[in-house]
C-alpha cells in the first residue's frame, strides 16, 4: 500500500500510490530520474485527487528513481520512493521465415508481433536485379503470400516494421521459387 509501478514497458510505466490527499488538501510532486544520472531529474505535479500516473518517453533497460512528495497544507506526509527498471526494447522483425515455396509464389512470415508497430512493408525483387515490388501489411498480421513470381529464381525479401513512433526496422531473407510452370 505504497508507491509502486505496474504496466512496465520499454518506454513507460504506471505509478500507483495510496490516497493520501484529496483535491482540497493538496497536490503531489513526482520526481523521477535514471539512477545513474540523477541530474536528469524531471518533475510532474498532479492533483491530490489522483492515485496513479503514467510516465512515458523513458529509456529502455534503465532503472529510474521515483519520489512521490505529497504537498499538503493539512498534514505532513513523508515522501515515498521506489525504483523501477524499464524493459529491454523489443524489436520486430527479429526473424523472417520463407515457407511454402512454389514456382510462382512463396509465403513470408515474421516475428514478434508488437503493439508498437503500425504496419509492415514487404519488399521483394529478383537477385541480381533492382526491380523491387512492395506489399503493405497491417500491424495485426505477421504473414503474407508473394505471388506472380518467376520460376527457379532467387528473390531478396525485406520486411520493414513501421512503428507508431515513426521509426522503421528492417530484416531481409532470401527466397527461391521452384522450377516448373
């Protein structure tokens, strides 16, 4: 029944604390900083009615020192502190798998599926060569079929994840179509 963190991700966590104040009796000051760089302290103020707050835009795999300071004009409440370590950043795609190859098509899948990814682009083209085609796949799916290919040909397939933050991550694999029509 004291300050603690839940819903911890690579870039955010939710702080929860007991109801010490009310809207009328004061407010809270929250201070947080990476433990290895306390000079980068940031401060937020929240109304006395609150008992939780999400801190976001944090660095991955970083331990934060968090202090909750109840500012009351009625009682003195000692500050509460906690330490929270953000998770390692998950990267997608971490693997690209080619399967079900035929003369004219193959299946492409990738992992992991992340909520932070808005969508994927699958680029493919014959090797050697520079003619590339693009398939757009929404972020809820992690596979697609590439069709209308040339038989007995090696293709370079690149899956690019487009994150909600705007950044992109890519991973490539080679695929070979079978001989035949």
